[in-house]
C-alpha cells in the first residue's frame, strides 16, 4: 500500500523549496504527497521578496480536513512563520499516531528570516517534544539552543545531544555548513548516535535541500523504514539531487536540486 505523507509548510513559487520541493521529494521516494499550506512566499532563486502567512485557523482546518478523510502515514513540518501557526499545528496533530519529521525552517538560503524570532520559543516548547525526529542545520540548531553555531564535528555532537534533551525522539543534525570535502551529518537518539557522510559537489544549486531531506525522510518513515536506514536513504537522495542539479536550468541564483534524478532519463 502506498503511504500517504502530509507536508505542512509554506509555498515556494520557484519550485525549489517548501511545499513544492516536499511534493517532489515525497513522490520521488514512493509516497503519495498531501499538503497543508502555512504561508505564501514571493521568491525566486535570488531571494525572498514577500511572505504572507496563512490564518492559523485555516492551517488547522486544512489538517483537520485531511485527517477526517485520509489515512496519514507520516507528517513533515516545514516553514511555520509565527507562534500562532506553531500552536495551531501542534493542536491539529493531537492524537495522530504517525511519525512526525520537523524541519525547523528559520532562515531561507538567501538569508531571509522565515520564522519570527519570538516564535522560536513556541517551536521549542510545543513542537520539538511532539516530533519523532528533527532535522536542523547548524544555524537552526544554534537558534534553537540560543548559542553559537557549531564549527567542528565535536561541537556538532554536543549540540545534537543538547537538542535531544529538548524532547524530540531523535535529532538528525545536518553539517552542510561545515567546511571539508565531505558533508557530515549526525543522527542522535537516546540509544546513541550514528554519523553519515557524502562527497560534496561543486554546485551553487542547493536551494531547498533541507526541505527535500526532511520530506524524503518522512516518506521513508511512512513506508515503515527504520530511522537510521531512512536517514541514510534520505541523505543519499539529497546527495543525488545535488549531484544532478546542474542538469536543470532554473534561475540565476541558488538554483534547485534535481528531485527526480533517479527517475528521469537524461
């Protein structure tokens, strides 16, 4: 049976991140993608021009409409934008017995803030303990912990452990901001930690990689894969999407990755 995966996130009209990336990543990894929109953005590969958040009651209504009619096998949460939407999503997911992957989207690739600073506490208190796994990058981890950004692998391990103490079931901390020939990530759970590496690819087309990884992970967990295997497969999917990104010709800034690299013929 094909797994039904719900993404709760904002829209990126350029197609590289947000809901659009999530739908592609979920589909490429064998799931049926559904979406509840938390906000509209006016953006392209060069940056975000404007953001209009969805009314929190409408966010709740979208999730409720799906839950009353459709089996939900996993949830990915992305851009939320405000404390009110954070609380609305937390309430809308009450009682749902399905894996929840939280990507704490705070700042876009170009540096534009996508989560109000005052909403970080609500995210930390209401949704982190509800998540089965969170997938922050290094700046997001620092924001959640109110500390400096990790600049080596040892500090990544310390911050992953600190994030785990905030209540999520697991932390998949992405180290793409570190320098080096390998992209290094850490999966931290109560049972211990595992490390994942992949070669870096020389491309500027990495828009939406965080959205893509978390959506792929939700799709794989929704199909019953174990957490460590799903994290490895999601990372491999993103690595392949980055490696094939230059086959696309989308925009003049941070272009998207190639979500369907494994499915489309050249």
